[in-house]
């Protein structure tokens, strides 16, 4: 025999005007006993209010961002079995808050006004530990998961779908993660990860024509392809950039002296050719920078080859051709290959396999200008070297200032693999190699 009951906010202690941060049901939903109905957030904790019965939701009388107190109506429910009065109250299940620690005690138990069942709801914290489906092979960061700003129902959903909440940004009140954020993240992953930051807040849409004249032009094909990849790398890789300066006074003099020899073999001997050789020598000294994380995030894949990518400027955008086995080529061979690949890139004749397999990348903007920048790591590589325009500067030699040609270097790296100390040693060693030009030419 069915009956309609009104479910109200139960005893929530001395709290008044508590924020409703999530409404988890809608009219017409069939719900189970002790299923979460709404999530409340106080300045101390977040808690789900469970349903005292199984039944069908007739009408929801509350919405997100409402403020409620004990006795406030939540919804009307058509139940299909007679409920008996509870012998004891049903405690709420607090969820960790991103701003404050949650009190673990249940001294303020939650009971349903509409005669709750005597059985306590199962603790969400335990229920969420059983992951049934995984959308990613990367293991969940348990410490971060526990601190994520999300309610019990969202945590349970994330566990069931294998979603690491540390990778999801919340769109709810105070950046709280909602079920929709989790679902959007899963959808993005299932579509191939084109928008890895599926849970990120969206940029507001603006009608620019409202403020003046506009012109719309489509992005180039290269930018349409590279954009999502750059976004994925920026969202998933914890970037840090180490800046340094290399004294390339002798190197530049040597480069100019060897220009005639390079011309004889049809090569344009640029600074980039020397940088490739110097990076190979440095990568051999710091093999972690020539590695990649495996899909589990628990192991490093050390590569025994040195394929150096370089950013090539084309009319349609930047592409990254790769000099393969750069450790087996001299500076003249590298210079000639750099020229050939860059020309193919500008002509649109660069094959896909010529941009694959890189272990480390160089982005040189020295020919344009600038003093420093933060290049984005070309994941799954773990480091990239940014190069800006060299400048003549006075450098103290211990007795007096000497004019020296200084080259700004910016090493961006994946902080999961390379720490700050290693990055500083990497750039220091690289600067030393660049200053000893004889080793690069030989």
C-alpha cells in the first residue's frame, strides 16, 4: 500500500540557515532507502541527507544554494511500504571540506522528520573505496582524493567510475566538485582526452559584436590540432621553469669561423645546431630528463636514444620536427638536417613520422627576441628548453667587467620527474658545455 510522505531536514545540531550545495534527485526519480537526497555544507563539514524510505519522488521543494534549517521541507515521496518510527536517529555522513577539517564525531546526529528507518546508512567513506570501472590507467592519488572539495555522493560516484578527484575542477559553489563535473571529466576521457580538463570551469561566452566590429577567421589546422594537446600537457603536467644564462662568446666566434666549411656541404650553421649537441651531452649526464613516466605514473621509462625535437615556425603555426639519433651526428650534419626539416615544415611537406619519437625538445625564439619565457613541456617528454635572444653583457671576471655574449635559457620540466635541484644542475651543466665549444665541434 502506497502513501505520500514529506521528507524534511532532520536534526543537524545547532546549525541554522545551512547552504544546500547539491540536490541529487528530481521529480520522477525512483530512489532507494538511505540514498542521498541533498548535500549540506556548514563551516565545519559537508553532509548528505539520506532518504528514510524507498519510493518515487513526487516533488522537490528545495534547490541548490537555498538555505535550510531543521524541519525545512526537502521533497514529497510516494513510498510503497509502511515505514515504522525509528528507534534511534540516523547520523549524517560528513565529507571532507577543502577549506576546513571535518569533525569525525557524530555528536550531532541527523534524523529524518518523516519517520526514518531504524537502520543506519552505510558510511560513504567506506562505500566509495570499491572502484568498479576505471576511466584512466593512472592510479588515484588517495591523499589528494580525501582532501578534494566534494560531497559523499560525488566521492562515491568518482570511486565507482575510477575518477581521481584531484584531476577534476569543481564548478559548484566555492569550486565544489559536483556529479556533473565528474561525468563531464569521464565524457572527455572517453572521447579521447581532447579536453582533459573536462571538469574545468568554462570561460564565459561573450558576444563581442555587441561592443564593435569583429571579423571571424578559422584557426589553422596546426593550431586546431596542437591546441588540445597543449592544454592537456598544461593541465596534467606540473610545470616549473628554471632560468639561466650561458656564456656563448667563444661558441659564436667558432660558429662564424666554421661558416665557410658549413656552406660547402649546404648547411647553415646556426646556434641551434650547437644547442642540439649540447643538450645531448647534458641528457647523457641527466638521463631522467630523457625519460617518460609510464601510464601507471609509478615508473620511469629511460630511453637509450636521443631524438631532439625543435620548434619550427611556419605560416600556419609551430610544428616540432625531430632530429633522430642526434648523438650519432656531428654539428654539420645536424645543421643540414635542421635546415631540411624546417623547410619541409614551412612548405607543408613534413611527414607525420618526422614529428614523432622525440625525447627532448628545444624552442628557440632568439631570432625574434625576448629575454625569457616558459615553454610548455611536450608531454610525454619531461623537459623542454626555451632559448631567447643572446645579448652582450658586462660580466665580472674577478678583476674587471668583460663584455660577454650571454644566452638566456629557460628549462621547463615535469616536477613529478625532475626536482628543482636537478633542474638547476641541468642548466648549470648545459651552460658549461656551451662555453666549451671545442667538445661540441669534435
